[in-house]
């Protein structure tokens, strides 16, 4: 049976709408302010349904967004984010914000070619105050906004939403402890759901949750209000309760860093959230506030609630594909650990996506998840290596770049035997500008002492890991999410760095990685005299092969930035030899890659069979 309710729309016309259909009237964030508490709850239900339907078609971040629906609605009810600034940490929980800020009609295009980004983007809307895709940036950016606002005598509130997983990221902690004098009209909302991508296990999170999430503490506030109402007695007892909290905690950490701490609040209770945010907004006029809320990741979808980690990021029809390289890595490390207990697998909040959850299950004493702290992961591995262990650090390409300084100074400078397994290398599709793994060859290959390898198959990955662990120096192994290539395994050694897939006397294609090798093989089959060489070792290069093909035209095909990539290394090699070769570098253009289908991204960067055929034809005339 359909249920209808009446509301006064825009304060003028009385119309009837179906309960749960409020979204059709959300032209802008200001429309949220016209709804009462019950209507806000209906709006939340409507938004959850829209998120689930859209993600099932487009893929995307599901459980984090479902958990933040209620709190985001409350934020838009209390603040005006056309003027006030809402800054998300990571940004993978911003879907409700996009829906409520004039992008509801376009929400169906999220993550698609030419559609909305899955993350906040300052070029997309004035409601997106900061472009983001990595953790740890929100508090620093928020303080920067406050500094500019106060310097220019402007008037707006800055609100940062930080998940408990990214709250302990080093950059956020630096921002928190940098000064005990925080600006006014500055609010940090700590969204505590016990998760980053995987379940949080770090000590800071345990400290934060220990006393403030106890049932007695959380329930005391509601009990006092229920007995005494909103009288002076309630206020007095609430102050006494806060005093007891400080005694129990022995230190009021956030107060010492310039925040008024408020918590813990049920972030999935819209009515309470609106009330608390209105009070926090008032308090923030005198002192910065840290509001600690608890939310249920995946709320509203049973499967996502029960398996929040698996439903963190999903594909079409909620398919979870961590990739065959990840599965192979986990299985290989488990087999190697059985032979050598010194091998320890390290990741930074992405155990499942890298395949290390398999190590955690079978060999938990040989597994470390440091949370969203890539820099710490690398320097931790450095100390472990110096102490006699064999660390294997598995992190996505886009996130490992955050630890560049540690790789340079702590690993390569000391020439330590650490193996980096770099997943999601190359174009990654719908996650967009912040997540493309197209810079790792550039930021790793110029570092002294490190070797950089690129397997084409899962068998090669396993062999390369064994080879890397046998060395006494750092090794980086880069690979995309999946490989569809099937070929006979050639064991890696100093004499088999590259493999000749097809011999050619007129043109030779140097292909880096399985995606490029696939394109090269398909293209070469259409031409006589065109050879294909699989570049399994980016650094060191196979100089013997480079000398053997210098009289032919050479095309480098790589899923990395053309600037500073493998093609640049080949060009430098021949330039230093004073050899004049015909060389074409085909890689990712000098631009940030928007979200969209990987095939579209490939074509936009001329990394397609058609583009390669066109280039080769120039040398065959």
C-alpha cells in the first residue's frame, strides 16, 4: 500500500509526495533545511536506495557511503556548504554529499566516462572544498582554510570529516599536534566505525575507543536526560559525567591540542545528530570542536553490514575482485613462509586488496597491517631488514608514492633487502585522478640500488618474489590488478631479464607489463618484420637486447607516465652511447587521468592496438 504525506514545498505550494521520494525535490543543499526530522529519515532511506542501485550498476565505494548517509544529511541541515567548507578525508564517503549538493540528477553517471567523480573534486562543484582521494589530508587542509579565512576577514565554518582509519595517519596527527591553539569555527568530525578498508587494529584506535564507547558511558547521557529532562540537574550531572570521563582517561588528549571534545554520538541517528551539530556549531564560535560519532559501516544493506570490508569497494553487481595477482601473492608468501620464518608481510590498511589477508589467516605472526600509514610501513620494514628479517611490503602503486622519501633514504640509501609488491600499477579506471598507478616507474627507477621488475603472469610473480628474496638489495615488483596472459614460465635471472616473444628486423616493440604485452602481440601478428620483446626487468635493463635491436625502429609501450618512465631510460641509454636510434615512446600523457573505463583511458592515451598499428606503419613505408 502506498503511503502519502503532505509538506509545504518552498513555503508556498502545498503538494503531496510519496514517502521516500524526497530526492526528486533536492535541487540544492538548501532544500534539506525545509524538511522535518521524520522527512529527513525518509530522505535517508531514499538516498540509501539510490546509492545501492547506482553502485550495483557502476561499481564504487558502498559500505562507507551507506554508513555516512544520516550524518551527512544532518550536516547539510545545519550548515550551508555553498559558503561553509566541508572537507572529507579520503573522500570515498561523499556520495550523499554529492546527491544533496545539486548533483542528484547526475548521480547515475558517477565513476563513468564524463560522469561525476567518485571523490570530491573542486572542478566539479563549489560544494567540494578540496579534491581528495588519499587519507590524512583533511585536517591540514581545513586548518589552511581557517588561516586564509581569518587572514582575509571572511566568515564561514570549516568542517572536516575523518574516518577512524585515516585519523591516525601521520599527516592528520601532525596537524592535530602542531599547535594547542586551534582556530574558531573549526570542527573535526571523527567518524568511528572501527574500519579503514580492513578492520582497525592500531593502538591509537584502541585508546580512543576504550572508555568512550563503553555501554555505560554512552548510555549515561540518555539515562540522565530521560530522568531529569533538559533541566539544570541534567546539565550538572552531565558536567559531573564529563569530569569522571577525564579522571578515567587520565588525560584529556584533545583538549590539550586545542579542541573541545564532544562524544560519543550516534551518527546514524539524524535527530540527535542535528541537535548536536547545532550545539557544536554554536560552541565552535569560541573554540574548535572535535565531535566523535559512531556509525555502522554498510548500514541499510545487510550484506554490507556483515561484510563491510568486502563491500568497501565493489564492482558492477557488487562483485568483489581483488585480482589474480593478489591471490597469487598471498598463496606464494604462505608457501615461502613455511620454508623461511624470517619472511614477514606488511601492508597499510589493504590486506584484502593486496592478497595479504591470506597470510594473516594462515601465518598471523608473519603479517603486519600498520593501518593507513605507508611511510611507517616502509621505515618499519627497514628496521626489520637491518634486524635480520625479510620484509615484503605490499601496497598499491598510488599509495606507495606517499612513502617516496622513506624508500629513498631508509631503504635505497642503506641498500636494504626489502621486496615491494606494487599492486594496481598502471591505469585503474573508475577511481580516477588520485588512484592511477602511472608514476611508480618514474619515482622508483631513478633511485640507486633498487631493481624494478614487471611480471606478466601470476607464475612470473611467484618466481620474481623468490628471485627478489634471494638478493641482498631492494626490489620493486609492479603489476596491474589482473593478467589474462598465459605463457610458459622462464625463470628470472641476470640472463633472462627480457624475453623475445616474436623476432623482428624492421620494428621492435618493448612492452612493459601484461596489458601492454597483450596489445603488442595483437598488433605484431598483423605485420611481418615486427618483433615483440617482453620487458620483465625495467631496471636493470637488458643492454645486450638493446644493442641487438638498435638498427631497427623501436617502440616503447608502457602503462606509465611518458616523462621519466621506461622509455626515458631507453632514450638515455642510447644517448649516452651516442647512438642515433629511431625511438617512439608510447605511454601515459602528461596529464592527470580522469575516472572512467580503463579501455577509454587507454584510447585517450593512445595505448591501443589501433594507435600502435598506426605508429608502426610509419616505419614500414
